[in-house]
């Protein structure tokens, strides 16, 4: 049966996921708004549902499938498109779900409006997911992302080359690809004109920003340029690798008065043996040195982190090492979750 769109009401739903997914959901929303669509809340019946999925854990996958079922209960005649990291790594699995009309990969989501409107014309089920490992550039949405009233999340890079042994994300996001400094500065300048005072700098692995450039440009160089933008009062960093923080980096960072004194350092374990099995590429001593550098330069700092419990092979002794280490570091807040087996890790 041909699906006809009368009201052009769309709902873009992000049930869980990182700030990169949040940024891309906001950008897709803005694309729909610019093309004459009304964005509605979940309680209101929509003509089009875009589910931007996460796949960092098995629970993320399960929640994605649950929301897909709920959408069809709300409006059986709606167009349903599924995108994001779960769609990228499980396109064949999603293709078998009858209710899904379109499966869209992470690269292709920038063209989501065009893809949906093509489906409206053809009514032909589509699975548009390319090999992300071959991608060399960040998919640009070419919009200043629809955002909160006071804060905007800005994606500065995509992909990760670290391949931690527990993590599926490099296969969902591809290799490291950085946006140009000028593109980012232009976007944040536009955001500042909307009265936004704070930007959150995010990416899949922002410590690797600029690694793919021919020029010698890193994250600190980008932050210096953002710090110059009039109207922006606060710059908050998303999750960063402790390997980024050394004396040279901190010496330059403290000169930037707009940087917020909150740092999220992804630790994962406080035991060296576990870190080695995780392929984390630093020791607990190196991590502690990094936190001391930050504390010495930011006296009122809030340090937050992520911890995985129950990583394969973790003994009670290793668990207690992590417990005691966390107590010593004295984090402001910790995101602690149990290990989730992922196919391909």
C-alpha cells in the first residue's frame, strides 16, 4: 500500500547514545525543519519516525528493537527509518524486520530527508549502508545544529583507530576523520549568533583530532581558534583519552580562559593487567600522573570517568585493585557499567 504524507510531521528519536549521536540527531532535525517538516514529541502521532540508534552494549541494541516495535503501535502507516551505529553494524539483521522501511548508515544519515522523500515517491524498502571503514571524510550536515537554548554540542571528528578489545565502535564509525578547523569555527560562529553561550566539543575520539591531516594540527590548535569566537563564553570538552594530557598540552590549555574545569577521562579499569587485556595503551600510573597535572592547574576541577566491571578474565583481586584505585583518584562522578559482549570484539 502506498504511504502518503499529508501533514509532514516527523519525529527524530534518540533513545540512548553518545554526544555524537545527540549532535547528529539535532542536525537531522534541523534538516527536516529547513525542508518544511514539523518536529513533534513522542506522545504525538507522526508521519515519519527516524530512530537514531546506539550499539555500544547489548542493552542498546535491545532498546533499539523495542522502540521500533513501539513506533508501529503508535502509527502503523508511518514511515520508519532506522539509522545510527546499530544500523551500521547490523544492517542485514534490521533488513529482516518487516516494519522498517529504510535502514540508513552513519555516512548516509546526512541525506536523511532526501532518502525519506525518495521512499515517499517509490514506496520501495531501502537499505543504504556503505562500508564505513573505507570512508576518508566526515559526513557534513551543512547546518548549524538545532540545539538547546544555552548549550550546543558540536562534533569535531568521527571514527577511532584505537580498537580497544571490548569496543565495537570503530566498526560502526570507521577510521579517524577530522573536520577542518574553519568548518568548525564557521558552525560555532553561527551558533553563537543564536545566543548560545556554551559549546561542548565532542567526537568519537577527540584526542585524535587532526591525526588525519597533512598539517601538524591537533585538538589544542582547534580549541585556540574556538576560544577566539565572540559570544561563546564556555568551552566544555567531551570524553578525552588520558594519553592526550601532558605538560605541553596543559600549559597551552590553561591559557584559554573559556575552557570549563570539568574533564571526563575515560579510564575503564584501575588495574594494569585488565587495562592491558583491554588494549587501553596506558598504565594506572600514567593515568594518575595525568589527573595530577590537571588538578595542579585547575584547583576546582571536577574529574569524571567510565569504568567497565566484569571484563573477561577480571579476578576478585583485579576488581579490588580498581576499587581502591578509584578511591585514591577521588572522581567527582563515575559511570560504571558491566561488560557487554559484542560480536566482532
